C-alpha cells in the first residue's frame, strides 16, 4: 500500500535510476528495483521538477488509460537528463500524433488503424518470412560469425518499414543511419539537426512521389486521405522513429536473453508452437521502450497519492513488468508463463500501433534463426557484450555470435 503523504513529502525525492549495468544485463537497474516498494512515489526530474514515478503494474495501467494524463511533450518535464535538451519541451511537430491527445490524436489513430487490413498484414507477414530466410542465407554464406545486430536484428525491422512506406529495401540508407543519429545520445545537437533535416527531406520527397504515383503500401493509402503533406511527413516520421529501433533491440537483446537461458531456448526449439508465447515473455522481461512519461491535466488520485495538475508522471514500464503482484517470480525468464497484460507496448489510447507487426517480426525471426543455426552462441563472454546503457531504447550495441558450419 501507499505510504502516508506526510512521510513521502518529507523525503528528498530520488532521480530516475537508469544504469542497468549492475549485474544481469536483462534486469532493471538495482536502484529502480529499490524504488519499487511503493507503486507511486515522488521523483525528481532532470530539470529539478518534483513529479512522480510509477512502478506498480496496476498504477501504471491506471495512468496510461486515463485521459486526464496528457501525452503532449510541451506539458512534460523530461524524466532523465539528455544532452542539449531545451529548458522547455517544444510541442510535437505536425502529424507526430504520439505527442497529441484526443481528439487530435484520435483522428490520426483511426486513420492509421484502418490501413492495417487483414490483407496487408498477410502480405507483410509473407515478406518478413521471405526476407528472414534471405538474411539467414547471407549469414551462412558469409562465414561462421557475425554481429547479429548488423546482419539480422536491424535489417528485418528496416525491411518492414520500407514495406510500409513503399520504399525499395536498397534505399534504406536514406533513413536508417539518420534515425540512428537522432536516437544516439552521444551525437551532438548539430548532428541531430542535420539528421532530422535529412529525414524530413527524404519523407517529403517520398510523400510527393506517392501522391503522384501511389503504390501498394500504407503511405500511398494515406495520401488518399485528408492529411496534408506536412501531416503525412509527420506520420511517416513517427513510423520511422517507433518501428525501427524498438524491434531491432528486441531481436538482438531477445537473442542474447535466450542464449543466456539455454533451458528456455531448448524448450522453444523443442516446440516452435511456443514462439508467440516466447515473444510475449521476452517483451515483458526486457521492456526495451522505457519509461513512458505523461503530464497530469487535472488533480488525479492514483493509489492514494494525489497527483496535481501540471505534474509529470513517469511510468516505469520495466518496473511494472517486474511487479511480483502481477507476474509471480518476475525476474525469471519463463516462456511457459502467460505474460499477457505486460505493458511493453504501453496501454490505453497510445498503445503501440505497430504491435501486431512487431509480434509477427519476432515470432518469425527467433525460431528461424535458432533452427538455421543449432549451434548459435556468443562469440565473446556475456559480460563483454556492449549494452546501450543510457539510450531511449534499451538493448545491445552489437551482439557478436558464432555458429558451426553445416555438415551436410
Ligand atoms: C507506440 C513500444 C514496435 C509504431 C508505442 C508505445 C510503446 C511502444 C511503449 C507507447 C508510447 C506511449 O504511450 O507514449 C514498441 C515496442 C516495439 C514497437 C517495444 C517492438 C517490439 C513498433 C512498430 C511500429 C510501431 C514495428 C510501426 C510499424 C508505433 C506507433 C506508436 C507506438 C505509431 C504511437 C501510437 C500512438 O501514439 O497512438 N510503441 N513499439 N511500434 N508504436 Fe510501437
């Protein structure tokens, strides 16, 4: 239960612990686990603002499903320090609906949801299946070791985005490296500005091309809607930003986690029917997209704590997905558990629009990889795998793997 308000107010609020490198690379930072004894508590944000940290599963769901908590960037105080962050967050650019509330958000959301038809999902699934085989063929031909991030975890999501935008896979360099720069915490503001410019240029040319000559893809379909050119560019930007790094990091970190839990990997190999359940459990266990911030539009009480209008609430997805009240023995990767109800895709109005695609990518990619290379293993000791310590999306920087040459 929640501590009395008086004792909570008397304490100096902690800042968000983000350093995961304190032991197991798959576990939340020890400092965060220590704060999870209370589901809702004070948090000092990067700019000194005292907002709230939500670590309980029920409390996280309550916040994310409540329209009194806004997704507008300009109302939020950033949860953690970031290089070159402006004192006040600017509002989302036109079309960037992840940073909007109802009813503006709802308009984009409905429009996009309607484009993920059964036919399109089937087509995309077939493309991922083919492309996964092509990637595995290329790995096999190239030798017996590779960086899995480069040869597998990044290409598969990049193909999916190319398919959605109607871009040939060969043209992925027009956005892939720029998106990486935007998300790179070590890149300076000048480099990020240049990358944003290049992405905008790419998308504006693409939107013009699809308007002139629509092809069979989501972006072309959207050009037939009432969205303006600038809105289409914004929507394209959201897909690039949300769809690339998230899935790539799940594929690479998920492989690392399975290789580190050989009993679980053996169980998956023995029964590929467990693929979908494995994907859900990996999503829960790894929680790569974290945290999710919101701003209170009104006074709201969550689990006995009064959150005041204007305060920022930082929802820790990793902590909520390790809430023992919801997931017994939460620190154990267990592909036999029912991990449904995890918050790795968020919850409520903004719950991940690409979640079915992401699930398909992973449910195809993991079993195919482990079936092709039965002897797949790390090429370095696990503690030498470089981790994305302070990135917006958690994962590995590279994953050196090796496998045996096929004997047949
Ligand atoms: C939103 C996670 C893959 C498109 C979100 C949110 C999370 C998330 C946590 C909610 C953000 C919030 O509430 O503020 C993930 C993870 C993925 C993944 C972990 C991979 C495993 C994808 C893919 C796409 C995509 C492949 C596109 C093809 C989106 C979009 C939104 C979103 C458009 C914004 C939805 C809205 O604001 O209504 N994602 N995502 N995501 N995601 Fe994903």
